[in-house]
């Protein structure tokens, strides 16, 4: 996969202003479309049969002006985005923000959690644009633990850089502090704390590919999902179907670096910063946000329940055990004391 550079600040400001300099017409931008893979088609209309205008490169970014559901698309996904220059089907588009931040000057003794608010930022081995890139590109909406704040080594730069703690592959990882939003402690607070834990339940319907959250018998939240799939090309090792049954949330973390398989194999994955992870099966199955696809309504994961990252955050705050913004993991050591999960 080729690795494009973020456009220059002048282009960022152009997009952020929503200004079409040729037509001198402003349009409101609701978010930005990052192409996840090569071959994302920009079409003249929101229809798979419409005229092909261009093909996007991986990590190419365009402003999104509207989201719509049409009669065209995959059988399970008919959502489209109107972008600069045409329309793109949602499956391989990662909707992201494009906001710069004022960095903190210190991480304190406990560090803090940060969320990427630009389409992507490359982690580097030192606090400098001249430092070698690591193998990891951090994408919009992903979450990381910041353990140190240092000044840039670049000449004539006053930028502050954040050092990232990677729990799976320790090493030197730095990103420009302007690219991460400090997540306030209020966003770690449990939601609906006045509701009895016994009255909370999430039902995941594998056939519908949708989850439903209940307080007593009242549905308070719902989300499309992408659950575990059976990959026939992997033979006996390809069964990643999400198990059915009754479970409970027992461990949570704001972010997890997930990986599996062997490099070069079709089942290999290496994904840092997966946000808002709520584990409910002991072999690692959890609810969590995604950034490598935007194609919900079909089985396609390695067992976990993929949901859009904002929805994963909602689940993370609503479920028990309660959340600790200091600790990487929140554990529940009492059997069945976490929020009930029913998978059917």
C-alpha cells in the first residue's frame, strides 16, 4: 500500500473553510472521506452503474458534503457519500475529522488518552518530521495512551510531540501533538449510572447484524454491526464466527493494539489504536470501533463485533464494569457482574 502525505496546510484550510475557489461557493462539510483501499470509485451519481469519474488512492482524502441511502450498493449496505467531485459508496470510506489541536505541555505522572482528529498521522521514531517513520500510521478516531510530551527537534519549530505507549509492541513512537485531541475525563464517566446493573442488557442479533441495548424492557440504543465470519479460503482455521450464548462484559480498555496471523498470510492483521474495546468472551471477542472498513450489516470480522467508533464509545461508557481513565484496563473479577450480553 502506498503512503500518501497529508496535504499542505493551505489545502487543509481550503477544505476546512469549505471553499470552492473555482466557483467561489461555500458548502458545509460534514466530515472527510479517507479512502481505505486502492480502487475506491468516485461516480457521477450515487449508483454503482453511474459513470466512473476517478479512482482514489489509499488514504486519499476528500471532503464529505452529504450522506444518503439509495437503492444501489451492496445487498447489506446502500449508504453513499457526496464528496468533492462526485459520489462514493461507503464500504471502503473511513469518515474522519480534520481538526488541529493545542497540545498539552506535559503528560503529568499518569499520562493521558488522546484521539486522532486528522485523517491520519504517521508515527515516527523521534519527535521530528525528519525522524524515520515507524511501520504504523495512526488513523482518525483511533485512541492512544500518551506518556510524555517533548519539544520538536526540527529547526525553527515550536511544535510539541506526544510519545505513545504501545502495549503490544513497545518502542519509540512519536506523533505531532496537534493531531491528537486530549480526551477529557468526562468522556470516561459511566452513562446511565442511575440504572441498576441488572436492568442493562445488550442483545446482538447475528442474522440482522444489529445490536440492541435495553434498560429493563426499553430499547435505548441500536447499531449496525459486522460480526465474526467464516473464511472458507483458510480451511479449518477460518472459522471466526461470533459465538452465540449468554455472556457478560469483564474487561474494557480505551484502546487496544490488535494483531494476529503471520505477516504475508491472508489472515494477518496488525491494527494499533482500536478504540473503545469491551471484552465479553474470554478468547478476546469484544465490541470495538473500526477504521479498516465501513461496511456494516455483514459478517466480516475475526470474531469481534465491529461497530462505528462513536457507537463503540457509547457501549464502552454504558456497560459495566465502570471505567478508569488512568488504568489501561478495567477488570471485573466478580463472575457475571458485568453488563449482560446475549448473542443470538
